[in-house]
C-alpha cells in the first residue's frame, strides 16, 4: 500500500474543549471512564464505508462532485483494493473502533452471480489482512440488495422468485464474510422491500416472502455459529413509496407475527425516525421497551426536507435526549453508533470528511457526557417516578396485575364516587432542567 | 318531540345521476344489488353524533360559529333530549342505516361520577325509545376519555391510577349502553393515550396500563355477552405529540404483545392514515392482511395541512382505491362506514350538513360501484396475479414454505448461476386502467 | 434515420371514451372546438425531452434501470442524433404539438466551453432539420445549469464570478438556439440557485447576482428580437435546501424588486406547488392575479413523499380545479402544458412511456372539458360573485377606492353601530357542485 | 389591587450559570454590556398578554385545564381588571421590559361595536395607570380580528364590506390605544385573511381589500403622529387553509405591489417560519435583505406536528443561528423579542408560566451571548467573505453593475474558454465552528 488521500493527516487526538485545533477531538476522550467504563466502549463508533469511501456527491439533479483516485481506475478489483487502503488509512486518522460495510461497498458486482461471490470473498480476505494491522474492527456487515436493477421490484419481496433466491444467496455469503471478519452484528435494510403502488402489489405475498427470508437468515446464523445480533433497519419510505419496515413498532409487529422477536433486533437511524414522524429518542425508547434495541445509525435529517439527507449531527439538545435514553435502557450491548452520514455534495475535499466525523464524534461524546450526568444525578428520573408513584400502591398494582375485573373496578370507583384531579406535567420545568446540564 | 332544525327537510331520495336536485342522492341507490347484496349492506353508512350534532365551529383561533337551538338551553338534560330529537330527525332526512356516539355527545357530564353514569343510562333509554320509531341503528358506541381536564395526561395511560379507574368505570357503562342499544361494535380511540414529552413519561408503564385496560374490556365483553367487535382506532398524533395507537401496524404489534390480536380489530380513518404518512388504502390493505380490519371512519384530510381536518370526502380516485381494497378483502362484516367528518367552520346552516352528507354518501357509493366493476371484470387482479405467477411453481412454493435452507437456496442458485432480469411494473398502464373505470 | 424504439407504434388516435384500446386517446380530441377554439390550441401539450429521452431510472439508492439504445453508444454526438431521431419518432406517435428541452438533453457537454457551444449549435441544426418533417414545434428551451459539478454552488448565484460568466454564456447560446428553432418561450429554472446552509452563504450577494442575470436575459431577448416569453420556474427546495424562486409570490416580489415584473412570467409546476405547500390551482390563480401566469409544467407529486416525484397526473378532481382556473383567467396564451413527468423506475419499456403520456393527455383533456362546462354554465362563478355583491355598492366601492380615511370609516361605522352577521360559505355545496360535473 | 396568583413569587433575578435555583435567570444579565449596550436593550423581551393571561389550555379535543381566578368572574370588566392586575404582577416577577396585547386580551367584546370601543378605551386607561408604577412598557398592540364569528370569512378580506368597515373601526381604536400607551409598534396578523377553499373565493378582490386596509392604516399612522413601526406578521396557514401573508418573501411582494414597502415591516415568528417551510434564521436574513425586518415573535414549533404549537424555545443551536443573523443585520431597532409562546395544556400551575419564561429568556440570552462572540471574533464572516472574494475584483463588479451585456460576457468567456472549478463549501467545518462556541 502506498499513499492515500488521508496519508498526510495525523491521527486525530483528544485535546480538550479548549483546543483551538479544527482537527482534534474536544469531547471524545476515548479512555475517560464514565458510568463504569471507557467512553470508547459506551459509544462504539463506526465509520460507514459507503458514505465515506464510495459516495461521489451525485444527486437526482447533478453529476458526481467528489472524485477520489480509486473511482477513476479501470481495473475494478484494483480500485476496490485502493479504496480499502484509503479506508483503513481513514480509520487510522479518525481512530475509531469500528467500521461497517455493504458487499457492494467493498467489492464491485461481477458479471455473474458466481463472479460476484468470488470477488466478495477475495476482497474480504484483503480486508481481513488490513485488519491485522488496524485497531478498527467490524461492527456489522450487510448486503446491498437495492442498487442493482435486478432488485428494482424488491429483493426478498420481489414478484420474481429468482430474485428472492439471488438475494438469499447474496445474504448467505455476506453473513459468511461478516462472521469471518469478526463482525458483531449483521444488518438487513430493506431498501426495495416495499412498493411503488398498491395497484401492482400483493401485500400478502410480499410480507410472507419477507418473513420467510428473515427466518432463513436466523436459521443460518445459528447453523454457522455466528454469535452476533441480526438487525433490521426501519425506514418508512425512500427509495420506495412505502417500505415494510416502516418504524420500530411496525418491525416489532412483523417479528411477533413470524415468531422472531427474540432473535432479531433493530438498527435505528435518526433520519429514518424523522421520516416516520418520530424523534430519535422515541424510537430508542420504544425499541428498548419492546426488547429489540440493537444498534444505532448516527446522523440527522432536515425536518424541512422530505428525503434522507444523512447529515452529520449538529444539535446537542436532541442528541442529549437520545443518549439519555440509551443510558436509561442500559446501553447498546453489542450494537454501536455508526455514522450513517455523508458530507454535503459541495464538501468535496478529503478534509471535509474529517471535519464531518470529528464534529459527529464530539457531538455524541459531549451529549453522552451530559446525559450521563443527568442519569447519575437522577433528578429527572425522580420527577418521572414521582409522577407514577400512585401505581406503586398495592391496590393499584393489583388493578394492573389483572386481579380486578372491569366491573369490580367500576363498582369500587362508583362506591367511592372518585373525582381524580389533574396535576401539572411540569414540561417546561423539565425542559429547563435539561438545558441546565448543557 | 316538536320541530327540529331538520323538520322542514324531506327525506333525501335516490334520484339518479342526472338529477339536478342538490338534496338528492345521485349514486347511492340503497336497494341496488351489487356483488350479491344491496348497496346499503355493503356500505353500512353511519352518521357521527359528535360532528353533526355537537360541533359548534370553534377552532384554536376562534369562537363557535355554528349555533344550534339545544346549545343555548340551560337545562343540560333537556338540551340533550332536544339534541337527540334533532339527531333522529337528521337520520330520517338522510335515511342512513346507522349512527355512532361518544357518551359525552349524548349526555352532559354530571357533577360527579355517579351522576354522569345516571345521566348516561337515562339518555340511553331516551335513545332506545327514539330508535323504536327509527330505521337507524347503532353502529358503535364509545367513551370520550379525552375532553375533560381529568384526562389531560391520559385515560388508561394516566400517571394517576385513579384516572385509570375512572376511565375503566366509564368504559364499562358505555359498553353496557352500547349493548343495550344493539350496537354492533365498541370503539376505543385513545385521544390522550400518548405523550406530550418523553421527559415526564414512562413509556413502559403507560403501555402496560394500556394493555391491561384493553384486556379488561375484552374480558368484560365476553362476560356480558356483547357480541359486537371491539375496535381500536389508530391515530399517530393530535391532540398529543405522539399517540400509542400510531397506525395499523403499530396496533397489530400492541395486540400481539398482549395476546389480543384475535379479539380486537381496528377502526380506520382516512385522515388518521394521512397523518401517519399512509394512504387510506394502505391501512385497509394492511389491516386486512393482518386479520384485523374492523370498520372505517370516512373522511378526508388536507395533505397541505398538518392537523385532523375531518372533511367530507370529495375525491373519487382515492375513494375508488379504498373501496377496491374493501371489496378485495371481502367487505367490512359487522363494521361500517362512519362519517367522522364535519362541515367547515363557515358552513353554518343546517342545510350545509345535508350537502356534506349527501356529497359524502354519493362519493362512497359512486366509488364502490366503480370498484365493484373493477373487481368483477378482474383485469387488474389478473395483472397482479400474473406478476407473481412464478411463486406458484412448486420449487418456489417449496422455498417459501420453509423446505429449503439458506445455504441450499444459495447452492442451487450458484449452481445455476442465476441472473434474474427486471420486468416492467407497468404502473402507468394500471393507473390508466383505473381511470378508465371512473 | 433508421428504426427507433418507437417505430413499431402507430400514431395514437382519438377513439372516444368507449374505446377499449390502451393506446388510444379517449378524451383528447385535438380538433374538437371548445370555448371557441380547438382543444389542441387550448392545451398546447409538450413532450419533455429530458424525462422521455434522457431519463434512465437511476435514483439515489439505485442504478439505471431504463436502457435506451442511444445511451450505450460511445460516440456522444452520434448518440445525440440517435436520441433526436427517437424523440421525433415519439412525437409522431403521440401526435402532440410541442416539445421542450435543456441544452444538455439534446447535446453532450464538450471538453471545453467552446466545444459545448459548438455541439449545441450543431445539434440544434439537426433538430431544425427534424422539425421540417414534423408537426411538433418548440414550446420552450432552457439551459441545464445545475447538473455539472461546476454549478454545484449555483449558476448565477455562485460565489465564483467565473461560474456566473459561464452560465451567462450558456444562456446566451440557448436563447439563440431557442429563437432559431422558433421556441415560443425561454425558461429559467434555478436548480442550484439557493443554498445548502446559510452558514456559508451571502443571501444579499446571491440575490443581487440573480437579479442581474435576469436583467441581462431580458435585455438580450429584446436585442435579438426574440418575441417569446421569458419564464422563471418556481420551486421551493430540492436539490438545494432552499431555492430562491420559492413560489409564485416570492418570484413576484423578486421581479418587482428588480423592476422586471412586466418582462418575466412564471412556468408553474404542480409538483413544485405541492413542495411549497400550495395547491396547483393556488399557484395558477395567484400568478394570474399578479399578471405573471406564463406556462404550466403538468405532473403530480405524492403528498406523502417529500421529493419531486414528477409523476404523470391521475387525479381528475384536482386537475379539473387547475383547468378551471386556467380557463377563468383566459388561458395560457403563448404558454402551454409541458409534461414534466417521468415514468416510474420500474416502468422500463418504451410502451410505458406511451401509457404515461396517453394517460396524462387524457387526464388534462377530460379535466379541461369538464372545467369548460363549469365555466360555460357559470353557476359556480355566480355563487362566488353573489358572495361579494356588497362590494359592488357605490359606498363600498368608494371605501375600497381610497376615498374614505380610516377615521371616516370608523366614524360612519360607529354612527351606525354596525353588527355584521356571518353567512355560510357553502363549501360542501360547492364541492358537490364540482363533483356533479365529473 | 389585592393579591394575584403571582404575588407570592419574588422578582426573578440573574444569579449566574452556576445557580441551582429554578426561579432565577442563569444567562439573562440584563445590565451586562455586549456589543456596546446592555443585553436588555438588545433583546427587548416582551410578555404576550394572550398566552400568559388569557390562555386556558383548551384544544380541539379538550376543555380548558388552566383556570385562573379572573376567568370565573361574572362581571367581565372586573375580570379584565383582575387580569390586568395579575398581568402587571407577572411582569414584576419576570422583570422584563415589554408586553404586547390584542384588544380582546385586555377587554371583553361588548354587546355592540360602540360598547366594545368604550370598553377598550376604559381598559386602556386602566393599563395606563398600571404602567405608571411598572417598568414594563408596551412593545406593540394589535387587534384580534379573527376570533369572533363575524370574522369567520376574513376581516379586511371578508366578502361582506361591513366586516371590512367593522375591522377598520377596530383597528383605528387599537392604534389610538397603542399610541396612548406608548407602544413602539403596531402589528397586524391576518388570522382569517386567507381562504378555506378557492371554490368560494375571489383572490383578486380579497387581495385588493387587504392592500386597501393596509394603506388606510399607514395613512392613519401618519395622521395621528404615531411614530412606531407598522408590522405585518407572516403565517402560511392555520387557522385558514391558506393565509395571504404566507411568509416574508410573499409579504414583500404584497408591499411592493401596493407601494408600501418603505412603510411596513414584518414581525417574524419562529413557528410560522417552520409552517412555511423555512428556518427562523432564513426569515430573519430574508427580511433584513429586503429591508423589512421589524420585530420577532420568539417561540418554537414542533417539526413533527403540523400546527402552531407556540412552545417556548429550548434549542440553543437554532436560537444561536437566529441571534447571529439578528446581530449581523444590526439588531431589531424598535422591534423586540415577544414570547408568543404558551405553556403546555398540562402545565396548569402559575409556576409553570414562570419556568417557561425563565427558560425562554435564558435561551435567548445565552444564544445572543454566543452569537455576539461569533460576530466579534469574525471568523465565520471572514470565511463567507473569502468565498465571494472574486466578486470584489473590478471586472466582476462591473459585470454585476450592469456594465456588460449578455453577449459581451459570452464573448469574453468564449475567448478565454473559461473552465471554472468547483470549490468546497466547507459546510461541516462551519457547523463545527458554531458548535465550538456553544
């Protein structure tokens, strides 16, 4: 390996909040112990191969603006190796513990299915070698089953069973590769699992196909002894008009329907939450309550725009709320925080990529430190607990535990002629409380 | 009973599409047989007591504009009777088979819980008497557990268990009254079952409370031998920032979680679908696929506005798609089509209420007739079936039936080196096909 | 010219509403006289070169799905000629009176500015020759100043004056070519005239640059004796976060600011109206009221999606309202109705393009015929006029004409102690009235 | 005056960021000099009478939850005085320099126009007396021309000219009262100046009526020597489906059309910007660029909800951007920052109102301090200026100044065969820069 576009950049170091350097971490002190373990282990940051190495700045109205050396090479496999070299050099610069990829990020499509598989294994060997001299490990792998025209009408949910088979084959090998590289999770994002119009769609068939594919994945995971988590990534729409994995609650119902709720969790993305009409913290809290919180894709959307902008996060207030919920539910376990975020189309320099990640890493770290303090001081939790304190009384516990029938509750209430009084929800005071910590 | 504001109007009759009368049905020929039974039995229209009798035209920026005689009476119970007299006179004019109500629509709140219950039973007796001389029956009853300040922080999901008890008591009596009046369904819309801010909310506790309440309702239904359907009504937000019964898929997951999916169905509203980011037909198709399609609230929202406008439907294209899905899944059974729609604030005359319902009834009837024709001719269904025909081949059926493992599918696909080709989804042609029927 | 992908299709003919052919017009009887002239002259349909000839089905998550023969040719100028051959063959099949193009649709970018200009003139000569044997004329031309990376930060509004100069040069030649080909309008859509973030943007400078460019265009138009209309095309966002030509009202203010309101009009698009939070008919009525209605881009968006879907229209109700406003304001003059609409990514066959246009043409024609009837019968206009009749009284006319001061009006009102009473707006009745015509 | 519900609260004092008191200012040190004058004079905070004194917590689905003593008094004028007493007690507690009101906030509607006017003058005298012993002055007054049913179809834009006259009369007296009380601005928010449906609306007539009313107001201002600013408040929708004062750019066009652009400015609200699809800072920057920035309504909306939530601000990042633009354009002059914000429906205690204002005041003050620092250090402005530096070269200035024709620019560009190169917009770096200051 020779020089990469990142070679000239030294590793980004933690220099504290007072640092005036643009290329230093000001909040992400990876070794700092918080809530009993180092920040690094709480946050488990990952760099996304696709956005950082494969994204070229094209949009529906414009051509690529971001040109990297490997994009212009005519030998596709050599280009893939150059890209991998640059990737690991970027990981070195950012000094983050994880990365993530789709098969198509690390290796080009072959002329045939077999060639694609061969390429995939070959490039994964190359990555394995790169990882030997890198501290960066694999948070998760996944298959791109949405870009190629063959997937235009779906992968698992395609009306053509041959596409289902092609997808199954691809997933199998991606799982093999993820296991080989020590990945801690395997993710499925159903980019074309949905519909453009109900006019040509059988919801019934497509959901059954999708359920079957997921069952196959879970069976295979156990068969090969892959001990990572299987994660679905909810998104409500885009590229399709409606995507089946709409949001966390929808995915939960889907998992229950196919009996997979103890086998599969969710990989939640801030921007996808927004597109579904939710806050990120809502999705986190919901997934945790349903027992399916797996991992996070860190980014932000623009609430004034209607598409997935995948921007790096900038807002401390909302990030703090997200981190607070992560802490409240006991952290992410084998999941992590993956920067599923890309620089803007006009941010054409390699250095822009560094600014973006540094800003995102610091935003999360700073928010996490604040959230940890809110958690440790416990005042917010106390106020919430006090609000529900009545439910801890034995008679009310009994009512909730199913020990009283509707008519028994009614009889008791009528007997006492109860007249419950509203009590302030104190929202503004709590909002001030949060801001006090920022 | 004396004169009502509707007394001067004759019963609206079907006069055919060529009629120039503003106060006649042009498409709703109730006795016309379509798909084997009269339109009346397919459509099962209901008038909503609240919008038609209780709505006064106030909005967040303005005072009431719609004044009906009973609104100015000082004796609340007499006002309730006057209102009921007018209601049944309206039902006579519109000649529709059903009506629907909340407890608070038909009777005022009492000074105490007991008085409220007494009032409710008293007024339901009055309604029972009115029904003796009316052809209009009760499609469903429900409890208003969202307007009074005691419910400001939720009913079943209130942090105060006394509100839970108060709500349970109210629901019990509303179920009793619904049964007494021959109601065919009992509906729960969780207008305050949600949150304003996660800061003061325990999702975990509130969802458990909500699950418990629903279980109590189902147990009680069986106990009293109410043989109607229990229906939840999804809505994503408004009045709260987030409502737990977000949409059909969310409700399904909730029902599965609490083991109630075979006991409870959904009452779907067009405007609520829109607020959740769905088309009405999506919600209908999804509920049908999940086996929980119960009943429909007919209205429309305004996609350019972000609140529940509850307008009467005007658009034939989208209504036809909704009706087509209703027909495809076998109709609504004991459910019906309830006009959960109100006249605009500036539509202050009783006659406006007639125009609104006549327009809505005709819109649904016309759309149903078109959808029935599409269904009967079968061309659309044929095209969809043909698209999935490959899945009917034995080898593909087997794959879907779980008879092949992931690695077996992969081995077979690699062996054949498959290369599935994209096929046109023909969306524009199908859109033209629908318009051909309009 | 040899065979094109459209050669096998006969010209689409009007066969009447009862026709069962999928490839016939059922409503667009071009020669039928309505409101004093043939439908053809009212509707002035145009085929958009870019969507119909250059669109390849790629989207932000997927590769091209639509492959046309000329897309794979290595000789770019030969490809451009093949594309033009196919274009005119498509025009023949659709038998529509106009087409529209960007410079980049008809000719490839050259290696240099000069080469691009040479190519443009060369290809425009080719088009001129094609037009000799075609009935299809040019509705408008325009320059693509948004796709190439050089325009990533704007064309006229670029921080780099050299891009302004490059854009000016390109516009000059596009105007020359538009004039040469007999174009009836010249359009400017500011696809990158806006910002991604205010952080790096000088609104003040950019708006001044944009005003200057438009003034240059207007001066040049007069200089070369181009007697077509100059049109701006409003769009609120996408591809940028904020576009300066947000909507009609914004454009009007911009024109007034730079004194160009009598020189420039708007080309309005249905989907852009939706993205700005307006109905299409709102934009039409507003532009007409402000005296700047120029031309229309016919398409539809999806109100549940947040991007420019550019779909062919399917909804008769909303199209009728748009057409009614076009008729009310006296038609489009030298403007027309351009199908700025594309087939879905899965609609990969040439035939899909025909279905799409036939559906769109028929939708507009049918809506126009209905709107013409509403207009001719005049009942809707009568009701509206009656609502404002009070303003036609001399004393009220005087008040509006500025002949009374605020205090004089107040004195008179207090003297009379006026108490105006609300009157029903009759919205539902009017909505029914429209549906009566459909 | 006796006790009010605020009597028990001491005046809120500045205690610094380290204060642990919930009822102290932590950032708003009114006397602190920043950018040459005290914070108090930069921020010019106002308390909104309606939200703080008149709001009762009702919403479209629920009854009032917030009960204040004056709301239950049967003597309306006495209630108005009690309310005023409480208002000035609240101003004392919050120690803010301004307040704002509608006529209907401070005085009840009379039985007749004349009685309403008498009441208004009587209560304004009462307010004048209260102001003698208060430090709080009047930022602006306005007329509520949207709540009463008479305004249901508009005030100035009503189809009934008598409503126009009634509105004109009301405005005249509100202007008189505003002048009498030393108000520094007079605001017009057109809550019903818009339409519910174009079907019953003449845009042309209504906009002319609105233009005339504004001209009357401006003439009257000069006549009585009111030297405050006249301000329009843009809002795109709600309560109507479309409001004519959609956003800043629309208002600018309207003012230009009626020749009032040097007489009238805008009062911008954060939540209204959001509803129009803009950021608050966009509206501020746009108004400043157009020379019509008048005053600010401080609040926030919820981007996941589609109505005007009027919440107190909580987000430091976005508020900092807004304040930065205020500083960049030279401040607000005679305008101020009015808390057009209300506590949530569940925040029922008087103390909630204090928390809300304290949080809002501190949020603005903190953001202003940060923005002042960004402004003073100048790094952001430098980067922006550098981006446009090319335009300061003489040849480019000339091009912008209109000294070159389109063909001259083209000739020069072709001669040089220019090839402008894209340069990074550095968005992420600038976003990090902002966060560095927070």
